[in-house]
C-alpha cells in the first residue's frame, strides 16, 4: 500500500511539473500575446524572488545550526552532547531541505525570465517605425500643407 501511495504521489507531482513546464515552453510563449507574456514574466520574477528568499533562509538555518553546535562544543559540557546531536540533525535537515527547494526555484525562475525577455526583445526586432516628412492636401483650403507621416510595419 505504501509503494502504491508513493507511486501515485510521484505521478501527480510529475504531471504538475510537466504542465507548468509546457506553459513556459518556447512554442507556447511564441504564440502568446504581449499581455500574456507580461503575466508570465511577473510570475517568473515572483518565482525567482521566492527562490532567492528560500535559499537565503536555508543558508541561514545551516549557519545558525553550525554556530549553535560550535557554541555547545566550546562549552564542552557532556550533558549537551545529545542535544547538540539533535540540533545538528534537525537543523541540518531543515537547512538542506530548504536549500534543495530554493535553489531549483531560483534557477527555474531565472531561466523563465531570460526566455521571456529574449522573446519580448525579438518581437520588437520585427517592428519597424518610420517617421517621414510628407505633404497633406487640405480640401477646405485647397492647399498642400507639410506634415509628418508615421508608418508602423510588423
């Protein structure tokens, strides 16, 4: 039963990961509008910032655990040996766990931001804006007047 439950949980997590990755695939991003790209960019930036925050918290937990164990070792009290082992185990487990979550979040968010920004920049390359002097004919005064023409080609 435990194996079956583990396999089901893994399949659900793989499905969720694959779904979110297809949303940020190159084909989907190329077909997205500028408004959708802005939404995807905001979500990717939030993911990157969250990843940085979680990574900092994980490093802080590991640092605090190391400092606590060092302080107990300097105190050299045999009564605290079991407490130091427990602090080291649980603090290390929590620190490594948060780092294991934070680093992939940061890397994934960074890659998504880069992919979306490169796509937004390449979309502007195909946009040509020309500003020309031109002459407009005014029907009321029956004269030609100088003007500017703005032509946008995409």
